[in-house]
């Protein structure tokens, strides 16, 4: 009995260490209640254990039903070889979220088919706007962690604890970029996963809203 109690206490302590104070889960671990699938490819997204999975035949945009303005978003993702997805921020339900909202890139950068991508297309970038500092992405098949903070006009992205982008959206002055990315001006919108018919998994999706 004493051994059992010690093991239980250790397990409880470990579980408590996994809780992020002030954060709310966005995925209940059972189904996609609270989410809305838009422009689905094939099966869209499926649930496998504690993960939301974009299968190789699936994809489309899986958005939160709720809109968010200022927040800290934390999640884990695992790429397959050649995997391609994205995290949409402050996006409307319709249109290309990378442009009418913002997209934080989720890509297996080292895959051969991506050898000629632009600096603003690497994982950890605000897609097509702010390039990521490289070196933090783990190999395909391993779990990565994102912490994405959107607070007013500042967006900060941390990949596996390394800051890849710390951007003032108002610093974008290029008229061509501003015209192509009207979503940079949005103050709120949906959070989502932006799939492209490649296998990518997400887990531990939680959010803390900021004032």
C-alpha cells in the first residue's frame, strides 16, 4: 500500500507539472466540438488518441468556432517527411487564411521539395511576411512545441523554446505586402490548422487569452 501511495503521489505530481496555469484546452481529446472545418479535402481532420491529425488524403482549414484577439497559444506538432500545414491566426472563416488572416508556417523544411523556398516560408515564419530564425525545428517524426503570442500589433513565435520571430506588424511598410496580406490589419479572428494533403499531427493545444 505504501508503495502504491508513493507511486500515486509521484504520478499526481507529474500530472500537475503538465498543467499550464491560466490556459484553457482547445481540444477535448474526444471530438471536434468547438471546431469548424472549412474547404475540406477528403476526410479533413481525424482524431487519433489525444491528437488532431491531418491525414495524407485530408486537410482544409480547421478553425476554432470562437474568435480570439490577444492570446498566448501553445501546442505540439509532429511532421511527416514532406509535411506541410500551418497555424492560422486572427483569420476569418472564408478566404485564404495566410493572407486574409495570418499563417504561422508548419513545414518539414529539410525535405527535398522545399529546397528553394523563400526565407518567409520556413517553419516559425509568419508566412510570406516575417522570416524565421532557423535551427530550432526537430526532424520529421519528432514532436515540436510552439508558443505563439499575439498581443496587439506584436506577434512572437517560439519554436522549441527558441524565438524565431518577434514582429511588430506595424513595421511592415511595403505596399505590395500590405496589399497581399490585408489580414495583418485584423484585430481578432479564428485560430486554425491549415492542411495541404500531408500527414501532420497536433496535440496539447491550449490558449490563454490576454487583456
